[in-house]
C-alpha cells in the first residue's frame, strides 16, 4: 500500500533513532519514496549518510550551507510529502512542535507541512508521564497529529516502563490502517484511460492526435492519492508512470478497447480521458507507401466507440465519466454525449479557451453531471484540475 507514496521521515535526538534506519528500510522495501529530515542532535545518534544510503535520497539537516550558500527549500520539501512520520519524537522536539518554536530545519518543515502527520514519541518513563509532556501531546493532537503511543520495556536509563518508541513494523501497521482505510476511495477500483491512440497506415506513418496523456495521468494520480486502486490504460506517451499505478501500455484503439473492456467489469469508477482515434485505415500496408501511389484515396473505417460500449454494459453500482473536447456548441454537444452514452458525468474542454486542451500543462474544464447541471472551473494546472474532477466524482459516487 505504501507503493508510490511520498513519505517524509523526521528524526529527532533520541537513542531510538537507531530504529529509524529499520523504519526507512521497511518503507523503501514497500515501494515508498522516502526523504529524511533530521534535527542536529539526531546526528549524534545516527549519521545522515546511513539514512541517505537507505532512503536513496539526500538527507536534510541544516537549512543553509554557509560555505556554498546553498539552502534547502523547506516549503517544497513539506509540499512534496503525502505524509510526515516523526520517529523518534523526543520530548524537546515535541515541545517545539506544540508551541511552534522554529529554530532548525526540521521545525521549518514541520510548520510548513499540510499533509497528515504521525508522531512516535521516545523518552524516559518519567518524562513521558510528566504533566508538561502530556500537555504537549494534547496540543499535537489538536493540531491534527496522530500519536503512536510508546511501548513499555527497558529504557535507555535502565529502568523499565513506558516511553520506548514503538517498533518500526508496528508503526507501519498503525499508519497503514489509519491512512489507507480512512481515505474516501479506499477499497475502490478505478480505471483511467490517457493519451492518444495510433492507427498505422504503413511502417512509418500513422493517424493520431495531439494528446500528451497529461490529464489522464493527473487523474490517475489524484484517484490513487484518495485511496483507489488504479489501472491506467495509456496510449503512446513519454510520461513515466509511478509504480503505485498499474499501467497497461497500448497503441491502437483496438488494443485500448480490449484492455478497457477487460478491466471495466471490476471497476467501481471509470474515467475515459484518452483521445481515442475515431477512424483507422481500412488496410495496413506492410511496406512503406511510395510517393507515386500516395495520391490514391486512403480509405478509413470507424473504430469501436469504447465509451458507448461501456455505457451499455454499466451496472448500477458503477460510475462512468467521459470527456468531451469541443470547438463549437460545447455545452450542448457535451450534454448530448452524456445522455447518448449513458454517463454519470462528463468533463468538457473547449479548444476556444486559451491554455486548455492538448499539450498544455494547464486546463479549463466544466463538469456536467447526470442531471445536466454544469459546474465551470477556472484555468488551472492539470494536477489541480484532476483534483477538482476527483473531488466531484467522490461527492457524486457516494450519493449513487
């Protein structure tokens, strides 16, 4: 489940920091991308080099290098993460977190992070049971942090009691249950199509379109971030998809149709964002067509309408979303497509809108639901547009 997740691991000054090496290893083994940020005192217990080797990423300790002038952008690091795990969390750092004392790189990242935060305290029993520590833990809970209570056992001081950081395997299991099973689409399967198709004329020529696959790719990522198990059927594209999304690469409309109709019966939510060719050459020439016969008419035949076929096969518990790219009578044509193809929702793009449509990193969309209600969004990045689409799907899918 951690496959493809971006995890920020915070390590503070505690002897339990040795467990962080094993926690890093477990997360990487599960397919997570891990970046580590440490307090300066944490480096007394475990080296940044160890964690850099295990995480396969640079480790952040100081925000600024006085010798080179280089600095770590804490805002970008905080925004990158899907979750922030602080293990171990010392009594000192917990106090700083509770009151917002921003005196090191770790604290600037903590105060900038808006993702879900998990805190695994580690301290002596008397410290853990001190009224101030209890007050600080309560403050972290009010901030939205999930506290992973320390276990009982022999502590560094030699006494036995509460305060030792929970074991890495247990931390992972607690996070797994909390993070993945509370997301809106946990347990749901989603099918997404992306990119163009190519219909070959001869070994060097084909019919295609300008789709880059960026919109479908962003939608697949947005669905996965909400807990869905995603299969993406993608036409020719230079985009590299993360391991968290199962990707089926296809080229032709026929191949896309076969892959989609195979996955569709098992899908709770299907979003057809690909730009599938409407026509393909009637005949394929195994040899390159020469110039002297290139003036002959190229005969085309219609490809299968995948979306229409899905609309016919759709069950009551399935949610089907189409895309409409229009140049005239946009809303009317999109509504017609929604009705004729038995869709639950359609996403409308207009090529008349600057910055929208193919090959852009931005998009401007309108969403039309089953009641023909239109909701229009401003020009946004395709990532943000995908989040809008998925948010609307979640609202309507829940009602359905």
